């Protein structure tokens, strides 16, 4: 350990493992340390099942079958098939370590029931979310977004996405409030309505991403790794090791050492010091350098049936837009099952999550729990959400944010790419990324 490194990464959560992989591939000498004996940190997969019940001090029921058949993710998130994380996986070659399966359904909640999210013209015309005339308006809206090219004014049709807002875009096509709601939250995947007042370019990119991802596999735009998300951190860890990265698990970090100018110069573990130019870490390693900005409630649910009204889908994402239940934050529901090798045969693992807004968090996720049908076992966690006090360039200490309530990886990837840019001064280069999960550099 008594060596000098370009970067030291603390914690093996998914964000930190992605960063160590990216830094190693970029030619940096990386040391990666975790105080735990296992990979994944807060985003770890729990196996066997007995460990999950032990974590929540609950006796395990033999009805769940063999414990080793379960891999339960503490913070499950779907990957957008054409999204940033898949591009990272392909670009870095991590796909060689992983196998993915498509999520079977993407749904949105409206008026007490769920409906499939329409993402192309054909689905728009068949959707029960809209009346006949609204369907036609929405179809025209989708066609416009798909054909819009910011570099070609001929496709603009008197709408400039750089200066006009998303609200103005909706109004251009006469979309009603309900259609705006599910488009913004279940297709563009915004977590609040602030996007409505911002230039429409970002929203249009997000809607295109959803449609392009859906086109890849047909049933939904989402993918999930076989054997759970725990495979992702380990895949990036193997990548880092191939490029010379050094890993140390079960290694306590006693101090991040700063020089006289207040910049990182190493980390201390017991009597050992590893020198470095930069440190990347999750908030748990530097509690004095982060602030709590909220809380997230997550409820893991074990079930022996698919979610009602999803055509017996073996995996599902459901988004409940905040306005549908009188909230400021959306409620997210993810469901995976034995088909992803995360549960024993015939069993399902659901997660219901949201940003906490009241003193009774469990009441806030009730609308999501109500969609699941009978639940055999629940495990509830309320976690603090932390953000760094500063961007890190002055100290060369770069801190990731906590994991939010979303059940997709788009916000996670944005945080990773932002940290990478702050730490290296460069955007991550996707120009050589191929667009098929089977293709590798």
C-alpha cells in the first residue's frame, strides 16, 4: 500500500466501481479500497436470502426455497437499453462479464390503475391513457420529436428547442395535463416539473432515448442483469484490475491526508499511507464534507406472483407521477423475478421507493404497495440522502451523491459522468461506443 497513485477510490458502490474502471482505462494508476468485505456498498446484492432476513432481524421462512437461489438488490435500478450506463459497459468492455435480460413491461399510474407507457405512434393509438383526439395529438407530437434534428432547421417547424420551453412544446401540440404528466415522468423520466420551464432540447433527447431503447428489444426500454446488480460493480472492478488497478477489501480508512494547501495527498490506514493526487469516494467516507438534503424510503417486497394488470409480466417498472397522488415526488416500483436469477423459482422481488416528504414515510409508499397484490414479506429502509459541500476541484476530493429513489440508472450515470469531468477536466468520450450489447471494442 505504501506507493503513490494517480487516484484512490474509496468504497465499492456502483458509482465508485464505474469511476475506477473509467480512470484505469484512461491510463491512471488506481488504488480501490473498501472497508467492507464485499463489493457493492449501499448498492450491494444480498445472497443467500438468509442474510437479508438477518439484516432486518427477521426469521426466515423455509417456503422461500434455497437461500442461495436468491440475489436481492438493496437498491435495484433498471438500465435504459440505449442509455449512458449501457454505453459505458460497451465502451469499457464490461459486457464480457455480464448477461442481461429485457424488462417485460413499463407502466404508468393514472386514476387508480396502471397502463402501459406508449412510446411510439402505434402504441399511442392503442393506449387507454388518452381519448381518441388526444391520441392523434400525442402521435403527432412523437413523430415531431423523433424527426427533430437540432442541426437541421428544416425539421424545426417553427419550434426552436434551444430557446422555447417544454411547456411551449406541449402547447404547440395541444397536449392535455395528463399527457404532459406521463410524458415528463414515465418517458422523459423527470423527477419534478421544473423541466417544463426549461428549454425543450433536453426533454426531447430523453423522449428519443426512451423510444430508441424500446426499439432495441420491444417489450420495454429497460434491461436488468442476470443474478442482480451486484454483478455490475464486480464487472467494473475486474476491468480496473485488468488495466492495473489494485483492490483492497476489508481495509479500514482512518484518514484522508491533506497537504499544507488543503489538497488531497494520500490516505492513511493504520500505520500505512498511500500517496495520491486525487481521491474519489462515497459520502460515508467523508461525513464532515457532505450535507443531508433529504431522505429516501425503500421497501423490498417478496411475492409469489406477478403484479396484477401487467399481463403476468415477470419483470416490470411502474412510475406513479406525483400529481396522481398529491405529492411533490414520484413513486417508483420495480419488479424482477426468478427469470433474472434473483429469486427461487416462482418468486418475485419488488421495490417501492420515493423521496420522503412527511413524518410518516411508510404511508407515502402505500399507493405503490397497493399495486403489488398480496406481499409475503416486506423490508423497509429509510436512508439519508447526501450531497457534497463543494465540487471538489480545490481539494481534489470528489464525492458522489447518495442513490436517489429512481428505479433506473440515468441519474446515477449523470452523477458519474459529472464527477469524471470534474476530476479529469474532460467529458467522457462516447464517440467510439458501438450500439449493440453484443459488440465490443
